[in-house]
C-alpha cells in the first residue's frame, strides 16, 4: 500500500453512489444486475449494509455489523432505503476521514484486516458496485478517479493470488491493456465490462 491510500477521501465516490441510487426508479428494483443472483434491490441492500459495516470498521466499533459475512444472507432494502443508503454512505466517508481509521487492525465481513487494507477494500466495493448499479439502471457512471486508482491496485494485486476465484471475486475477465482503467478494474473483479441490462 502506498501512502496515498491513507489519505483517500471516500466522500467523492460515496456521493457518486448516492446520486446513482437517487436515480433508481421503483420500477427498476427487480431488474437484474451484473452481480449473479442479485436484483437491483439486493444490490442496494448490500451497499447499505456494506456502508454501515465499513463505517463501523473505520471507527473500530466491532460487533454484529462487522462480524457478519456478506455471503450469509441475500441482502434487501427496507421501506426507508432512500434515506438510509445516502445517510450510511455519508457516515462511511466521514468515518474514513479520521487518520486512525487507516491504522491498526479492524474487522469487516467477519474478517480481521489492517485498517489501510479495509479502506482499500471499501473503495473497491464502492467503485465496482457503482458500476454494477449504473449498468443495471442505465445511468452514466464516472467514478472518483482517486478511488478508482485504489480499487484497481487492490484488484490487480488480488488477481495474482492462487485461490482468488474462490474468494470475493470471480474469475478475471480478460480486457485489453489499452482499455479505460474502469473497464480493466471491472474485468479484474470478474465482470464483463460489456455487460448491458437485458432489453
């Protein structure tokens, strides 16, 4: 990890995601997403839970929110999700502005990891799931460039790991070296950058 990671402001990417969520009409909630087995509503539910878990991970406030594996249940949204998601994203960004969030050990998804690694993981989650949400709902998407760089670095490092296909990422989808950085990150996350929602 470079020193740059420890100064990453998640605020810009959190705001990008909040704007995307705001643009999701109720009629789109059952639509498919690039995430297997997740409709738009499940992806939104996952993002809400993720924002809360990594907010608490940044605060080192470990407990039920940080101990639960994301694979344990299929996430869903509640009736107040339009207020809950942007609030959770704002609190997430604020929590990661504290320098101590990036130091020492913390936990998220039931996994213990160094603070700076957790910060990189949440940047990656926000960038890639932002792409998922934009593609699934037909919205334009421009991630925060700093968050995209951190996400790409994490994904490129994980692509070298021998057992990576059994973890949180699917098999790498080959993408040309001269493709945009976002497309290369998406490919490394196990998604096809050419995915479009079914007509």
